[in-house]
C-alpha cells in the first residue's frame, strides 16, 4: 500500500537508524514503540511471521529484549526513497544471549512510512528468526 | 557519475532483469550486470562472482532445474543518489524435482554503477534456489 510521508530523506534515515534501532539497542521499549502507528504491521518475511498492531509488536520486543543481554545493530547501508516514504537498510545484528552465545545476522529491513511513523516494516534475515 | 532517472532503476529491475529471468532469456539477464559483478544469496550465504562465470552458471542451473518462473507484486525503494534499488516481490516457481509450484516472498538489493548491476544481494523466504 502507498502512504503519504511527511519526512525528508535525512529524517527517514534518522527514524530508522537512531529513533528505532538506537532505542532497540538500549532496550528502550516505549521509545521503540513510539516509532510505530497503533495499527502497524511487522512482518519477518523470511519466516512468514506477522506481528499485527502495537500490542503484538510490544510483546515481540519484550521477548526479544528478554532473550538477549546485548543487542547491537551496526554498519547500516541505507537506501532512501523520499518521494514514496520508503527506506531500506542492510545492517549487522550482533546479539549476545544470557549464556554468552553470540549470534551475527546480516539482515535487510524495509520500512513504509505514514506521516512520520512506521506503518509497515518487513525484515529479511540471513539466519533463524530472532523476533518471535 | 551518470544521473539516471527514477524509472530507469525500476525498469532495469522489472522490464529487463526479471523479464529476462521469467522468460529464461540469459542474454537479457546477463546484460544487466557488469563483468565483475557479484550476486550474493544471503539466507544461505552463497556467493556467485563474475557475470560470465559464476552468475552465468547460476542462471543456467536455475533455468534448467525449473519450469515456470514468475516474479511480481513488486514494491521498490529507489535511491538515485546512491544508485541503488531495493525491491520486494513474490516468486512463483515450478522446480522439476519437486513437481509442484512453490511460492516465495523475497527481496533483492541492487547496487548499480553506470546503469548496470555491480552488486546484487538476495534474501529468500525458503530454500535457496540460486545454487
């Protein structure tokens, strides 16, 4: 679906990499959720998993934050389509669980922006789904 | 740096590259790539190097192992500044070995130089078909 975004290219990158991933890495749940519309759709496309609406997305992040001691997203390469309110990013996800086991993923996300928040997000993972 | 229009990126992906794949037109597909291009299937970490070496061999195998191939339902993220297009799409494909149609929801990231693919990254929602 096509939405109207109010953000310019720089603001789209800031929303995806700082407001969103910056807060995910700090486990700031409320600030992370503030990036989403109430009825947002969060799809992990490589495992056909859909989290529909902010309540389901909140539960997913609570599980995610509880599963890993350390969460780092880094080395972003952003592709920004300002005209259409869309941004894609490739990045490394570095996750360390409570037993010290490290997981490295080379993922790609796609975001579709309505106004100034995420309406849809699609995650393509290079390994097993960690957002359950 | 040559400045290509927004639609150039959409057209090379849909009207040349995937049109060529769906019609098993190897020449049309390979013409989208630089000779030194790479294609990296990320979900299985499989790297194909060189248009006339690894990439050609991969497509020959893909065309040989499968009947009907269809790519559609595209949503593109186009960045003229960085000469990149990231595309989400559905795939319907009929592997001879399985004997029935398979459905995938994939994405590709294409990074271009002077109007041709230099680096392509593929994510698949199922088993790697680009062996």
